[in-house]
């Protein structure tokens, strides 16, 4: 079941605009261009998250992927999970937003991967609304809340 998310999100740019019937609009705090390769493995013993440089406010090139950080601080309750979907305006401008599951117990300012498929690129103004975070109620509360590397990220 989709739930409102009331009380799960803080640091709105404008709550009256961002709160939707089926979720909450997420806005862009920072845009990064990747500056190195990352590395993933099975047990995270040699994991390296690719670094990036802040290019917020610049025109984003077509055919390129960028890491974005959201303004909003999110606290997912133990009996819920979240998914982010791209706003339709983003898709209509030739862009896609890739995200992962927001686990029960996660707290932080999340990140997403913006893929600019429009060959002409796009400009995202400060605080542009790019995604909609939707919360789903789980059948039962998680036995363990999220306790991974990204807990408390970007706070």
C-alpha cells in the first residue's frame, strides 16, 4: 500500500509545492560529474565509490550520466520502504533518473543517477524538482533497519 510519507521528509524547499497525493517531490541540491572509475565486489572489501566534481548550475551534456544529491532529508520508518520515480517533465526533456530501493530505517539525503539522453543536453536550475519519492507500507516491520555505508549520508 502506498502511504503519504507525512513526517518522513524534512528540509523541503517548499512543502506546499513538493507534497503530492502519492509521494514527495525531490529537488536537486548538487550535481556531480564523475571524475574517476568506481569499483564493486561481492563483500565490499575493495569497493570504491567513484568521486565527482560539483558542476551545479552548468548545462549538462547529452549522452552523459551525473550523480545528483537531493535537498530533502529522508527518514524511512521500519515498516516502510521508498522508491523514487522520475518526474514526467524530466522524461519529456529526454532525461532519466535511476535510483535504488530506500530501505526501512534509512536516514539521509539520498542520491540518484541522472542520465541525460537528450543529445542537446539540459539545464537544471537550483532546486529543480526531478523525482517523486513514494513510500510503501511493508507487510511487517523490518527485523533490522538499514545499517549500511550510506546511513546518514550527506547530512
